[in-house]
């Protein structure tokens, strides 16, 4: 390996990253892209389901021959965890409806 190859590699490394990354102009352009938050439509409050897997369960047993009970258990766990995550996100965003309002 000659000395010239090493210095070329050093120059390439020193040029990496120059001119890259967000600039003020690109930040302004991204703000233009997303638009004004004042123009967004209103949002409805989120109501938590007492049985998140009810609709899917109404379709019948999962089509996994010999593994219906186990697959139902895991699918229900996924639906329940997804509903909990949605509740947490709605609470964090101030969108969770008051349970007293639901009667």
C-alpha cells in the first residue's frame, strides 16, 4: 500500500458529512410541507372498548387447525395490548373521553 492511498482515504473521510444534515432552509421547507396546525380539523375523543377482540371473535375461530385455542389466546393478547396502547396514547394526547359521559 503506498502513502498516496492512505492520504486519499484520509481526504475522503474528511469530506464525509460536509454539506449534509438539516439546514435552516430545509427546516423551513418541512414546516411549509406540514402546514399550519390551526387548519387541522377537530378531533373526537377516544372511548376505550371493554372487549377489544369482540369483532374479530365474532368472525369465528381462527383457521389454524389443531391450534385454535392457543391462537385465540395470543390473538386476544394482541388485541388487548393494542387497546391498552391506544388508551395510553389517547391519554397522553388529552383525547380520552370521560367515562362518566358514556353513561
